[in-house]
C-alpha cells in the first residue's frame, strides 16, 4: 500500500560531497570519537554482507505464488521466515497470531444492462514469457466493499473527490442511487476516501478504474515491454476507513488476540457500507463509451480516445458483489538480536509480507530486503558483534487490508513499546527503481542523511545522498512543486505500517524506498519478472536498501547518545504553525485580538530552546558518565511520546499524535487538531485545539529539560 509516497515525495537533497572526503571519516552523530571507530569497523563488515544473488533467490521464493493475508501460502512464508531467522542466529524468534476480520471475495460481477448487455471480464491477461501471469490470481476485488446487488445509471465522476461531485451537481446531475465510475489517481487519493465520498453522496455503488493517463500507455511502455500497466491490469486494494481507526475493524483500539472481545460489524466505523469494485481500463472503456450527457472538464479526461461524458446514463450497470465476513488468522513474525548492554531499549525494523497477488514490488521487494538484513546482522552476531541495544525484526501481515497486524501488535504490546521502543524503521516496497525517497519525523533527519551519505549508490562512486541530490536538482526545474530542499520528507501521512508506531504510540519513525516508474501496483503483473527485468535488474537497489536500513539500525542500536536532534523538529513546527495559521487568517482576515495560535508559537519557542539545550547536553554527555547518557537518552526517547494527547484528535481518538495524522486521502494532515477546526470554520474549536497542541509541545519541551 505504498504508492502514496511516490506522489508525496518532494525531496531535494543537500549536496553533501561525500566523495570528497578521503581524509578522516566524517563523524557519526551520537557517537564519541572512540565509539565511532568501533562502529565504523562493525559497519564496514556489515556493508560486505548483503548479497544480490541471495536477495534474488529469496524474492523468487516470496513471489512464487499469490500470498494474500490469511492464505495457507502466506502462513507458509511466515514459517519459512521464522525458520530462516532462527537458522541465522536471531533470538526470541516466534510467530504472533491475531484473529481478525479479513473479507475474501466469493462472487463479483459487473454487467451493463443497457443500452446493451455486456459483462466486465474482471480478469487480467496472461503475458507471453511470464508464466506467473497464467496462474490463478483469484478474483479481483476491493476488500471491505459491502456485499449486495444494485443496478443504476452510471455517472463518470473524475477522481471521485468531493469537488468532482460538486461539479456534477452544478450540471444538475443527481447522483443519488447511481453508480459512480471514477479514476484511481490524479491527484493521488486513497481509494477508501473515494468510497467514503461516494457513500456520503448517496451513490449505490462505485467502480474505480486505472486510466492509461495515470499508470498505463500514456506514461510509457507497458508490461512486458516496460514498467506501466497493460490494458487489462487491475488495481486491487482495501477500501476501509482506516484514516478513522486502522487495524481489525472489530477491535478498534485493542488487540485481536485469540478470544478478544469484538464489536458487531454494523458498529465498526472503518467498514464501508457501499459496494465498490476495481476495473481495468479495458473494461471501464466499454461503460465510458456508453455514456452521454455533458462533456466533463478537461482535467477529468484520461488517456482514452473518447469524450469522457458525465452521464447520467444511458449506460446502466448491475453490480453483484458477494464477499465473506470471515475472521481469519494472520501471522506476525518477530525476531530479535538482544542488546548486549541495553537489552530493554529496542530498535524496530518492519516490512509487511502479505500481497494482493505475487507482490513483486509491494511488498516482496521489501520482504527480500528484510531477509537480507536479518541474514547480514545475524552473521555479524555470529561473528561476535552484538549491538548495545536490541534490534527487533517484524514481518507484518494483512497490511494490505487495514495495516492490520502491525496495528494489532502495537496495541498488544503498547506498554512495552512505550517504555522500550527507540525508533521504528519501515520499508514496505524497497525497490521499484533508483530514486531514493524517505519520510521521517524531523528528529531523525540527521540519522537518515548520514546513513545516505555513508552508503554508496549502485553503479556510482557517489553516496545515495549525493545521487539523490543530483537527481532532485535536475528534476526541480521540471517540477514547479518540488520546493522541498530536503533529503527527508517531514510530512507523514499514512498508507503503511509505521502508523501505529507514530500516530498511536509516539515512537519516532522512518519510512524509505527506492522508487521508479511503476504502473502495475496491486496487479498480477507486480511479480518477480517485473522486478528482475524492469524495476531493479541485478537487485542492486534491494541490497542498497539492506545497507541503508542496517546502518541506521546499527547506529540507533550502538549510539552512546541516541542520534535524535530535536532542533529541526522545532524549525518544522514553526513552519507548520505558520502555514496552518495562514489558512485561518486567509479565511477570516487578520481580525482584531490575539491569534488563537499565540499559545502554539510560545510553546514552539519553549520547545526550540529546550531542543537547543538538549543538543548541548547530548554533546557533552558523549564524554560524560553512563548515568548522564542514560538520562539524556531517556529524554530523547520520551520527547516524541509527549506529543501525544490521550484523547486523540477530534473524532479520531485512536490518532493521538498532535503534529501528524493522515487526511482521509492518506495525505499528511499537519497539526490535525487546528487544521481540521479551520476546515470546519469553527473558531471555538480552533482555540481549544491550539491550546491542546500548545500543551503537547510544552510537554515535549518539558521532557527535553526545557
Ligand atoms: Zn505494501
């Protein structure tokens, strides 16, 4: 579920001339000079261990068969991971089972009943030379769609966002009781938000299709000749409202351990009540051709040679959808390398294992990288190099449904995690191309950029950071919106397994990938051949990710003082506050009297002062006593936790972080409390939310000794 990052990443790297440094190696943040020597030695050995050949082999095995969450194959892969991790020397290796709502399709039919009769194929074509595309990939569907049998006139509603329906209403087109046909992207918006919007507007059903302008032939060559989606490709996916609460919809906020209390499905806020089905453009085109009515705005026109008329009708479509509501078992695989000195402090590394079909890029590229990392760090351990802190490996399940197993595991072990977790580093898809993108909380910017500085880009003498900087400089001219000058994007939304760690538990997170042109997301063509021939021939970006991920993990695990710098966090907070306040003054005019944001600005100033003092103390603690280091490390860990509010954000109590939340589209909602109060034009709520936000920032400042 990682395509969001591709659209959100607006990164432009600092030009760190790593290649010019031939003299003393640059310092490592968080390490004394003496410790840095030991760390460099461990890293130098570690960097030799990743293996393209073994990643290829593991990737082939991971993608050999469809492995939907809940399937026997996905369980087999969990057991395989467990056994390999044990063999490689990982400790405390075990499988955690959760029992969760995991709807599977029984019967899905889409037919046009007028002006002529026609049945959508809902099938993807086999491709010559790629035998896996001839295997049974199961029925294409949207998980958490309602079941039912509805018939209605079709309206074409562009991207299916609220403004699209507003335009239709302005044309006098009544959409109630009708079937919406909408495009997947442009701009990217989570499919669950399209379903929610259609549900709210009173439609009877929704069809979401992949237009060739978004991920098909209008972008370039299609598979098997290129990376883009061929005419029959279908983007499966979940449509739950997990922007309200992720994880098993029947246990919102508590763990789905065997025997757990469950709410009735009718009370589950994250389960849609509308019927939704994904289509290829080959199927969608037949319906689009049968539409009359006004021609839609040019922005709604995709890559098909037809006028994209709005309807309604005369095309009428019948949707028959039968999806079970079964509770199924899912498996989280956990393994550890216990810390030698601080075993109760944990650095957590995770990737999801379950896929819609073969999961070539999403997620098996990341799963193969996770295996490479476990093998490499396991080897280091067997050679006698044990980290100071514990490193935890996690293979999540049912991410594709509703970030399920990471959420359930996070809820189950919330108390331990609050005490122990240093940071969580997520890699969903590791490689669909060569472009490094990363998102993180601002305190970890330096960790990410130093690791990118110290890992070489495949095929280059330069570092990942340098190559990323050059690429972004080139792209910046072409992209008017590429205005971020940073290697790391500090605007975190949702769409992968870091959500429970950041938004619910207040644990600092990093999310990374290597991206490229990729038009086969969640289709049968996202498989081993696509990855090995197109996305990452030679699997060199897979192992580059092993190296980046491992260097970050080792530095977090071995640092004398945790490599967290809250000064950039203070800078970002100031930017965010100004930005959100600007929306309020734009809407209301400057007005008289104090801004509701005044307490926020004051708190940010406290936080900036505290961050600066903490940075100074951290630097002197490098040469100080173990007790001094333990004290500052505790503060650095707890500061992010302090940004949580136990009541959550309005209407979404599960989402506790006061700086970050996902919008309903999964795009980042910065300062969600005030931002959503402004959207609701509610001055009283804005004042309350600004005070709540200021209190959280003050708490974090207090933790940092401010
Ligand atoms: Zn994924």
